[in-house]
C-alpha cells in the first residue's frame, strides 16, 4: 500500500499500474461505512485507491473544519486488511496551491436541502471530486447513500461534464440502534448519542406510513417531525419528502420518495435518509 502525499506520486504510480482502478473518496476517520465501499471497490477493480482529505472548500467558515477528526495512522491500519493499492492523503496546499481559482458548480440540485443549509458546500464537493477524478483517473468511484444529495450532485456532474467514471453507490451502514455511521458521531456526548437514534426511528415511521398507503408529502413530513419532537435534545433543521431525481419537495408521492433530514444535537449536525419505493 503506497501512501502518497503528492499528486505527482499518484500519477507515477498510476502509470506503472495498468488495469481498472476504483476510487473511494473519504475525509478519513474511517468507519464500517467507508470500509464497505472499500471492500466493494476491491471486489470490482484490479487496483483500489482511497483518498483521505478533509476538504477545506466544502466547509463554511466557523464550521467543524478545524476540529474534524484526522486519525491518519488508525485509518491506515483499518485499510490494511483490504489490500488497498494506494492511499492518497494530500495536504490542503497540494490540492489548493496559491492563486487557485477554478470551481465546479452544479446548479439546481445543489439548491435545496443540504445546499440551502450549507451554502457553498456542494461547490467544494464537486470541485474536489473533479480534482480527485483527474488525479487518480479511476474507472469507478464509490460513494455512500448516506449522503444522498451528494450522490445526486456527483451523478449530474459526471453526466454534464462527460467524466469517464462509473459512479457506484453503497447502502448506508448503521449502528445496532439504527444511527447511520458517521465520522461526526464521535462529537456526541453519551446522552446525545443515545438520543441520535431518533433520526432512524423517524425515517422508519415515515417509511411504514408510506407502505401502509400514505402518499401525502406533508403528512409524511409531519410523521417524521412528530417522532423527532419526542426527543428533547433534537433540534430539527429540515425534514424532507422529496422527488429522488430532482430533490424537490413532493405534495403527492407517486411510487418513490427520498425521506431525509438534518438534526442538531448540541453543536453536532447529523443527516440521514431513506429511499422508499412502492
Ligand atoms: P466522508 O468521509 O464522510 O466524506 O464519507 C466518505 C464516503 O463514505 C462518502 O461517499 C459517504 O457517503 C460514505 N459514507 C459515509 N458514511 C457512510 C455510511 N454510514 N454508510 C455508507 N457509506 C457512508
């Protein structure tokens, strides 16, 4: 496993290792959600690269960029069993040298939900993913359904810019109580950690109502809000029942919907979602 800090090392390594490449972009602080993507990439490609980069351009000023966990040694140990060929862990200066001034902007899909709450976030994501694709030149890239809007934005970008990469999406890995695994879960106090299971309970309640025939978007959003309201530590940012393709809120659901939410526990912001199909 080569640990590359520079772009030139990655390019040289890629030249020497012909065959199909799978890339798993991450911000590190790896957990089973990340590792499930690595395992899939390992099974489907001759070579596997994992990038570990806490991307400053996708964090707003004053957010958790500085305190985001960066346990690189532990991450490298966790990757050992997966026989990864290359770990790309650049510095911010390597990715954004002085006078950097080009960004990738996906227009409509970045407006609602996370985009509305985190202005500029998806511009940072689309830009860094484009750069990672150009540096690693993977045949396939692996993303988690946990970040459903990110998947939609990247798929759109790949289509619009004719990027020669197949996007593969892995299911959300969860703790025993349903909490979606996330590097940010370590910020939670023990009381907040217990309370955080309410996101999945709310999503499941909406899913159950949907499968019992409820098709009203507002009714289903109310189901989720009702469950979240039972947890006093939860501060709701948004609750959504949207068209999975456009991410626009639905009044009447036909055959599918993306239920999603962002909820704060103290200063920790968690997101989760479920895709339902009739
Ligand atoms: P991050 O390090 O949070 O940027 O995540 C890197 C990749 O792992 C993204 O494609 C995420 O969607 C994915 N991911 C994060 N959490 C999970 C999870 N619980 N299950 C599956 N994939 C995940």
